């Protein structure tokens, strides 16, 4: 695979492609749309050596979650209108799990992460689930 990104970002791109066949593209948003799409989108305005790397690790964490709606994906089986608090709690657990898996990927690949900056980025993202 041709190297097109900063070194650590590229390590993660190569890892997720080799493990799960998921591509990474720059876009106008940041998301992993699901296992059928096989693409992670990272916002093109992100610094790929800082918050872009953190976002990529987080989205890769989602890729490593179960394909089925079990475990940390069980919130997808909950009717948000009938049980909004339970849905919100389980979705939050899903997001937290993706951040933790992201750190595990970085560790596995030998990528040094500024943990204070990572935690700040994680906290900022997780706070969006509390309105």
C-alpha cells in the first residue's frame, strides 16, 4: 500500500486495512459507516499527526467492535423512543469502548500517544452525548 499520510497515521491505515480490509479516506466528516461500507472517513481539516490520528484510532476502535448488535453494540437493539436513557447509556459505553480500543491499537503498533491530549480529545467527544 502506497504511503500517503504521516508515518503514525499511515501505520494505523495499513493496520486496519490488513486486519479488516477497511480503507481510510479524507472527507468532510469523520465516521465509520459500518462493516458493509469498509471505509473510515477522517475530516480533511484535522491535523493527521494529532487530532486526526486520535480520530482515526477511535474509528478503528469501532471497526474492531462486533459486527453483530451484541456486546458493546447492543444499544442498536434498543428502541431509542421507548427507552431513551438505556439507549443513551449503552451508546455511550459503545463510544467509550471505541476510544479504549484505539489506545490499544496505538500501543500494539508502537505509536507514542500524548495521553493527556488523547484523553482531552476523548472527553470532548464523549461530552457531545450529554445534552
